[in-house]
C-alpha cells in the first residue's frame, strides 16, 4: 500500500520516499504526495529525483508511477519527489469549486442527476441530466456559492474508513461528502468563480466553472507552519507576506 501523504497534508510539495518495487519504467514508493487521477481530478505533474513522472495511476491501494525507461532506480533506493505546486493548487481550487457547486445543485434542485465531472487546472466541469436549460439556476447558484466562498469556512477532511481508504470532506452547517481528492482547508481559497453553460446532447447539460480571481483569500495562519509545506498560494499570485498579518 502506498501511504498517501497528500491526504494528511495536501499542501506538501516535496517528500523523501523509498522505492518499494520496480517493473520496467514503473515504480512504486512507500509514501507519496503525488496524486494519481481519481474522482475526476487529474494527476499531479512532477519529478522523482530528476526523472519526470510521465504517468501516475492507481492499482488498488498502490499508486504506480511511470518514469522514463532509463530511470535506473532500484528497490530500496531513496527518491525525492517534487510536485508542480502551481498546477496542484489550481486543481485543488477547481476541485473544491466543483464540490460546492455540485452540492448546492443537489441540495437546491433535487432531480438534477450528475453524470460526470472533470477537474483540470484551468476549468472544472460537471455534467447533468436535466430537461431544462441549466443556466436558469445560475443566478441563485452563483449567489449561494459566493456566500460560502466569502465566509471562508473551514473544510475538514478525514477518513470515514481508514482501512478501506474512504475519505470525506465536511463543512459545518453545509454538508459532508465522500471524496478521495485533495481538498483545500478553507473555502475562501477558491476565489471568485464564474459559471458557463454548455450543452452536450439532448437532455444533457454541462456547467463549466472558471475561477476568475487570481488571489484567494488569506488562509488561516496555523496552516502554513510546516517546513516543506507550500504557502497555499500559486507562484503566479502577487502576494507579499511581509505586508500581511499572519492572523
Ligand atoms: Zn473532493
């Protein structure tokens, strides 16, 4: 089993691990911060030592990483993995934007059925079966989502069943939802969102979510203390910690 440190701390960008097996260009490690595509959230990008990870995929409780064929790693070797934080943080922000939108749709418009979702670093989309133009619900949906984001509510993430690796996120007073993705700590980190409708066939409606603000609200001060933990801001964001109070 690969120990999934990205659940314990989704803000870690660097981790030392031991190689546990090698099968050609594929390797496994004892612990990881490198997310493999699941639940619609795309895989991370990054490196194991100086080898780019070409593919990451789940096989039961293991995660298998495909490197270049001449990686030369052996079992018991030590590797330093580094993930592309800018990409991961965008994926986390888009992922949680989609969580909030989906949950609001479920709560406020029962009868709309979700048939798919995809989280990329520049867009999230959720597909539904619904016989009406889904943009009709956008004014209220947008308003409710904005309230949750503006309230900068705490997002708890934990196991519902550690043995089976089942996880959930929870926002007090809003919802508790099963999900094995990487989640933000606070809703304010999402930033301002914008919704767009797309049609994907008869009776099928797509909500596309875009994050329009580059700077999410300030995370709580206690969340950025660990040494190899990234301050939860992308490197593209103009942010100067010296001018801001830490809480
Ligand atoms: Zn999730």
